[in-house]
């Protein structure tokens, strides 16, 4: 992989564009041993001043022909509701057909989807857009819980800094872990981040149509360290266990056990971010009882471990158990 072309269209996001430039656009060949100099190009359908989402503009002197022989074509994000010229879609299709890498950052996935490149493929985008992307392009297999996805020679990434993760992943695949680590070290970022964007999605306690049920949910949150049987919860609302279980799922979309576990994960996240409790203490405070069970649910819900989550969100910490 020697040449990289980034496609920008009016309304593109400067930060996400900058993540691709930081990885591929800076010549590190002299100061970082083994890192090649990439032929980095920026192109657009109509060369000239291209307005950004921020209100600024960038002068782009190259047309889409600059992407015609690139080893990697990157689609910069531009927002989900803006039209992309057909010639951009044709450029993306042509790149894929000749075997080049095609990578999107954040909402750039919409262009890949419009070009048909995500049909039948696993992919991702920013979690704000994931359900909309899946609705508009039902043949795409959208996963909102990952930072990036590689499916064949197509890579899609989630929002903002996950563009760095995706680009470094591709460097690792093409040029090896040593080169990827050298670029990451120069950028002062991690060569690889654990987990996925599920860690960053705020899922607050939902409001319910029923005031008694909402009051019960709040009581459950205040007593996460207790065991809650369906029979006990049903008695609080003066319902039979069967009626309660049906009503609970109808109003929350989950079983009582699944809902409790999701709230315990949220509580554990809060404690890992804001307290110096060790892992066993966090597990008890959050209602898991012991750390083994908490690790299981972190892996299932967040695709990471409590220790990795704390490192990502707290930095240098007191020693944890």
C-alpha cells in the first residue's frame, strides 16, 4: 500500500478528515524507522474551495481521477442527509472492483452504502447514525457496537477518533504491527484500543408509560445490590408474576433480569470512572456480587473488561484488584 486518496465533498468534517491525514499524510520515513512515505492525495468532484461542516473551506486541487489508481480510497464523512454526486459512487465502485482498499469514516459509510458496497456486508458507522443506516440500507449488516469493521477489502469505522483505529488497523494488516505502532507512537495514541463504541453510548433509564412501573424501576436502581425475584417485584405492583413479567417486557423491552443487569453495568461503569474502589468492591456495589460475574457482563455488553474500561476512562489509577 503506497498511495492513498481521500474523497471530500461539500459539508465534510475536518476532524475526521484530519485523522486520515495524520496516519497517511505525514512523512515519517526519516524519523520513524520502517514507516514508508505515502503518496497522499485529496480529491473532490469539482476541484476548488470545498466548504466544510464547520463553515471553513479547504482548497482541493485534484479531481476524482486522483483516486483512479490509489491503493486505498477513503470516504470522508459528510453527514447522512447530503447528496453525494454519482461520480463519487462510481469512483468507490471502481476502486473496489480493481481490488483497492475502500475505507469510510463515520457518516462516510452512507456513500459506500449508496454505491452498493455494503450489501450483504458487516459494517458500522457512528452510533447516532447506525439505526438510520440500517433502515435506509437493509441489505447492510450494521453493527453499532464496534469501533471499525473489516469485511474483505472494505473497512467502515464509527465516529470521530475511531477513524484512527480503522486506519491503524489497515496499516497493521498491510505493513505489520511494528509500522502501525511507530505511527501510533508518533501520534501519541494507542496502536489498538480494546472494546467498541458500545462503551460510549449513553443508555439512560427509560421512562415508562406507567407511573407505578416507573416508580418500581427507580426503586430497583436504588437497590441494585439486592436480589429481585419476579414474585417479589410482582407483589409490589399487586400483579401476578405472569402478568408482571408480560407488562415489564412491554414497558421496558427486556426481562427483569436483563434490565437489572444492564443497570448494574451502568452503575459499574460509573464507579470505575469516578471511584478508587477495586474491581471486587465495584462488583459488590453494582450488585453483581463478585467480579467474575461482572467481567462476564462487561464482555457481553461492552466487549471489554472492567480493567480495560477503567484504563480507557480514568488513565493513571490507583491499583485495582
